[in-house]
C-alpha cells in the first residue's frame, strides 16, 4: 500500500474508532459499565487514547493487504478475525483476572468490538478501491 493511502486509511480508521467508541461507551451503554467506575479515570488521558487508536488503525491497515479475501466481504472477514483474536481473548483474560465486570458484560463488549472492526474492514476495503469485488491478490503488502 502506498504511503499516502496508508496515511489516509490510518487517519480514517482512527477517526472511525474514536467516534464509534464514543457513541457506544459514552452514550449508548453507560449502565453496564458502571461496575468499572472504581477502576476508570474520571477523565481519560486523551493523548494516550488517540495514540492507541492510531497504532491499532495503522497495524490494521498495514496488515490488510496480506489477508486472503476480496472486496467488502474480505474486509468483513478480516475485521471479524482481528476482533476475535484481540477482543474476545482480551475479554476472557480480563474476566479471569479482574473482579469488576461480569462475563456477560465482557462478552457483550467483545461482540460490539467484533462488529466495530468488521465495519473498519469494510471501510479499509472501500478506501483501497476494493468495492464489492476488489482483489487482494497482491498479498505481502506490496505496492498496487
């Protein structure tokens, strides 16, 4: 992927993740996360929060051309697999090691995050011009 496209994908991915997480955590699902209030900061450290989204988006975009698949469905499959790897395993680790939060809360959070990164896969596929039947045959991340 060319540098300009990589920067655009990373920026769009970062903004998407920030906005969708704000909607989910700050506006839609306030109640289920009240049990975590004792371990949460009153005000997030936004520099570190944004940096985490930039890193996630960059790596997600960078690895995207390596994934076998095509177009929007390839983007969905890629996003769902990343979601399963990252969020479900992390949720189960947190449930196993932390007292705040229930298993159902962590699993709901995992489902949300799988959907979120599935949508991110669709966005990145579209930004890469893969539309509904684009080709990711240039596996290995070479220039297109």
